[in-house]
């Protein structure tokens, strides 16, 4: 299996760290698990990972100090804190030390993986050959220009950036059922009530736009997710 990314995990709870490493490894990641901040810092200096997952409360060097050391060396690498703490002052302190987000323990592995994938997409350069024009039934979506076109290249609609981001994610996963959480994390970077409402509004617009081809549908699975359904062939 191809390694998706290298993860540096600093977690002093041995059992939790072991389970986390196993689940992330099964998901295709290469995980280096360190039991305290000092060991994690030495590991970071030897081999820079693609993303860091740090517990806040650890012996010798806690997650906050470890994040500060990493930021002095690297401004771009994503840092997520794994913490049982939920107080606002803890979060503010974490952001001041350079973290990009929080996962509260005990955490959903699925949610953690989605967060990891979102941050990796933000920090990794886009592949030069990444598809920018998608055929959807009898119409075409040009992501560069955010335009919906017919087969003659005539522009039918122009989308906003966020509408384009949402449609692009559907096009990259055509005929695949996607959960609300998966869509929100990949397009908005987080899952909350307000982002969810924003997505619902954009879906109304996209259904109208794609309705120029009656074979194209955005299917709703109530309480579960959505699917961009496009006839094959």
C-alpha cells in the first residue's frame, strides 16, 4: 500500500497511542509514535513528517512547547492537538503556539482522518496534472474559470468560488455516496451548524445549475449524505 503521508504522533498514553497508530496505519499512513515531547522533537529533527499530532499534557516537554519548537523550524507543517481539555484558554494558548486545530479525546478515528486529509490538501502543492475540467453528463465544468459550459464551449453559468469548490469535490467523487461530515471537512475545513447551513444553500444552487441536463442529479440521503449521480457511458 502506498503511504499517504508521514505522521509524527506524540502521545504519552501508551494504549491510546498504540490504538491510534494502528488505526492510522491501517488507513495508509506511516506513523511514528513518541511517548513524550523530547523524543518527538528528536524524531522531528531527524525526519520531518507531513503532519503532527501532539497531546498537550506530556512529561519532559508538553505539546505546547513541542509545537513552539516545531514552528521555529517549520511554519507550514500542520499541527493538530489531541487533548482531553476543552477550555477556551487551552485552545487560545494552543493557537498562540502555532497549532492549526484540536481533536478532543476520546476522538472519532473517522473524524481525525478527515481532518488530517483536509490539512494535507491545504499544505501540499496541487499536482500539475490535477484535473480542472470535468464532464458531467452532457455539460462541462471548468474549475479554473468556475464556469458551466455546454459541449460547444458556451458558458451557461458562472459559479462562486465556494460553489465551484463544492462541485469539484462532487466531480472528484462522482456516483459515490458522501457523508455530510466528509463534504464539510473537505470543502469548508470544519463541520458545524453554520457551515452545514451554508452547504445546504449551495446545494440548492448547484441542483438548479446542473438541471440543464435532466439526467444529472444530486441525491440526498436524509441524515446521511449526498451523491452526484451521473449516467455512465
